[in-house]
């Protein structure tokens, strides 16, 4: 998949958000980035008239103001973009959860029932929103420090763990973040999330992802320094969350 174009969102004026939708959604995802530091105040002003009761309550539960600001900015942007695409008021967008493909519980992919597939991710002050005509997942993560990388890398596919171990210590955090976001984007697209064993799928640690799991295309997303991001889009065929790439 060709690397998709990443568009920035500015909440002031609000109309700027709506100016760059593609003429028709396809398998190529439309991506927007939200900078909560620059535009959090604008999102806060719009939030009371846009977020539903559940979202407002969840925002109030965040202890750290920065976390609350990032959540509000991401969800205000999501509702504005979905509302514009679906031709309804942002407050009237109904967001539900599909069934989990693993256990059948009501915690699968978020959906609208309106023919627009979307995914959202946020980390620190950056949020990514992705939209397409087919199921997809997106993930953004702040690059961890070396200690966190060493603690978590054992959770990855054995080949990925060996690849990380072979790198100079200074290069491991960025490589780990690439791998993690690719995996999480795919698993969010599947609707199962991190309930699936991260060691089952080999997506690679290098600058270019390996071919995605069956039925999925993985692409890294260029984001600000200090972050890594990826998007996974369903392509021809069906992937199976029960299977996985063979360990080596």
C-alpha cells in the first residue's frame, strides 16, 4: 500500500477540519493528525456541544490534564469528521462496538453503522484518526526508553525479539516502537486488540513492514519525531485471529 497522506486538524476555525475529505473512501485510508498542545483549547470549546454524555464523563475521569486534553481533542475531531462524512450533526453520530471476533463480547471494533470504517489512537499529545471503506486499524505510540524496550520485547514474535537484540542499544527503542504500532494497528483492525498474543504475528522491526497477516496491508505513518505510527487495512480475503505467522 502506498504511504497515505497525513492531514493536520485545526479546530479554529472549525471549517478547516472539513476541507480535505477525498471524493470517495476506498481501501486507501484517509488519515488526520491532532496536536492536542496546539489545538486542545479549540477542542475544549467545542466539546460540550459535540461529545456525548459518556464521552464527557470519561474525559472528566482523567487525572492528568494532558491526558484529558488529548482525549477530548481526538474525540471532538472524530465526531466532526464522521458527522461531515455521514451528513449528520457531530453530536448525532452514533458510535457502537462490534462483537469481538474472539469471544463475541461487545468490545470489538468501534463502528457507526453508516458505511464509514474508522480507527483512533492517541499517545501523549498526538492523536491519529483513520477512515476507509473497509475495516482498518491505526496506532500511534511515543517511542519508549531503552529500559521499557528491554522489558517488553520478549512479548514479540521470536524473530522480532532476535532482530531487536542484534541492534545497537540506541536503535532498539525506535525499532521496537515500529513493531508495536504495526501489531496494534492490525489487532485493532481485527477488533481483538491486545487480547491476542503479540508473539503470533511477525511484522518486522525494520524501516519497512513485512507483508501483513493474511488479508491485511500494513503501512508505517510518518509522524512527529519521538513517535511511531502504523495503519492496517483489510484487503482481499479474510484474516483469522485464531491463526498467525509461524514461529521460527
